[in-house]
């Protein structure tokens, strides 16, 4: 599939029908025949039967993840994450929509999460426009049937460790947006919180066999991280100033400057504040892999599942979407991670791909066992094992 706007995410029905989001356009569905039906557009989108005036695109904000209810055959529910200006200065929301039988229309919008953080216009922050660091991936857990929602820190130092602000978290909820049982959030925390202390997790995926959830997370100019999640766990990101001897930072956010600058060698972390701060939080969830101490815009993940993948069966694929520290090129690259059973470490294999260079935004495995990759250029590629 080609010629689309920035394709942010994909989700499949068993027959190969693919729902997909475009960040600055909206939600559509591609039928097995190849026909595409536009379903719900954001504000000012054209050629959609319905548009939502509160959903908008700007900076990193727009329409993000899409997920299909495990009981879609009976309830017809799908879910999307999107930026909304229904309340000032804006929030990120999770919408539940009902799809009609011939897949031409959605209706009965229910906003099941309305209070996910959104970055307003910064006052003196030198990094990022409004709407930065939203997370936005939606996935149903294959073992528990609950919806996992990743959220970003929105360049706000207070958000990741906050017990009540929904940014910098992984939420685990039911189809009505209520907290799932067993989240084990610490005392005083919002019960929807499954894990906290995240920076900008744009990927969440589940290991076959154990259904262990893992995040793929953007790093602060160093150390993109893949982490096995535990209920109630702290991912260890805390960009507040005046902690552990830090200086003041622009807009009270030390996620970039000055605590992330000054190292000539990207493998010299002495000048960097770690994304997983085990000095401040000794019990933080430790990453299985840190991208060899580089930040290159890690965006999505999937575990390959099926004998057709041979040695890669059960391994994780992660995608990248940007240029890292000191201009490290990362476009046109997928990594395959062989993660140890306990999630403590991983070995990487890099896949060289024949298609044009691009920023990979989403990766999923389709019901036919093949892998689909979506790019910022609006293309979707199907990849099969040799």
C-alpha cells in the first residue's frame, strides 16, 4: 500500500482486513480485495464520511495507535488514540468506535480515556513543538484481554513519576476505560496505571508463550530501551531538575539539556542522565536492551510468532524512525532481538531491506504470518520469511 499520509499504526482482522491510522488524516480500513474505505477523519480532513472537529494534527500530535477488540465479531469495537482539543490546552484520548457490518462507517464514539497528558505551547523550552512525546500505541494483551495504552512524558519533568498524571505511563484498562484488575499500582497512584516512569514508549508487544509485555522506548539522545514490564513497575525515568545534583533546566525538564549534553563519545555515558535511573530507583525495571547506548527513534515492536520464521520465531522486531546522536543513520532498518527468557539481556541482528530509506513507524504481524511495516512516507510493506 502506498501514497498515504504518515501511516502511524495498523491492526488486522483474521481475514486480513487492515484498519490503519494516518497521523494527519484519520482512520481507514483496507479490505482483502485492496479497496480502502475512509472511516473517521481528524479536523479539516478531506474525503472522509465523518470528521471530528476536536481531533487535530500538529507537531508530533495527531491520530496514533489503533487496536481491534478481541470480541470484535460480536461487539464491532475498535479503538484509536488521538490528540484532542475538546478541553484546553488539549489532551490525548482513547476513543472506542463501533464499525458497521460492511466496514464503511464508524459510530457511537465513546472517549474511554480523556486525561492523557498533552504538551502545551512551551514557554522557554528549546526542544520540541507543542504536542511532543505522546506515546500513543494501543495493544490488547493476548493473555488477559485488556487494553494497554502507552503515554509519553510530554516534555514535563513532573509527569513520569507522578501518581496522578497519565503521561509517561503504560495504562492497562478494560473496554470501558476502567482499571484492569492486577495493575498493582503503588498506593496513591491512579489504578489504571500498569507501569510508570517512562519517557516516550511508542511500542508495546507481547512475548509468545508467556504473554510478557515489553515496551520499545525513545531515549534522550542515548539508549533507546526495550524493557520487560512488571505490574506496578517503575521504568526509572525522572527528568525533574534539582535531583541528584542536577542544575535548573529549561521549563523544568532535564530530559535533554543540560544533563544530556557534553559527551564526545556516544558510548561515554558520564555526561548523561540515564533513562533508567537505578541510582535513584534501585528497584526500577531494567532494560533488556539499550540500543548499544544510542538513541535512534525506536518506535514500535512485535514478537514474530510461527515456524515460518525459523530461527527468528519468538524473537522481537523493533523499528526506528529517526537520526540519532552525532548523526547516526538509522532509516531503512529493523532490528531482531533475541531476548533471554528472563528479559535481562538481548542480542541484536540487523535486517537490511531493499525498499527506499524511510522512517519506520509501526510493525505488526498479520494473521497470515507475514510482517507489515508502515512508514512516515505513507507506505506499508509486507515482509515474508525466505
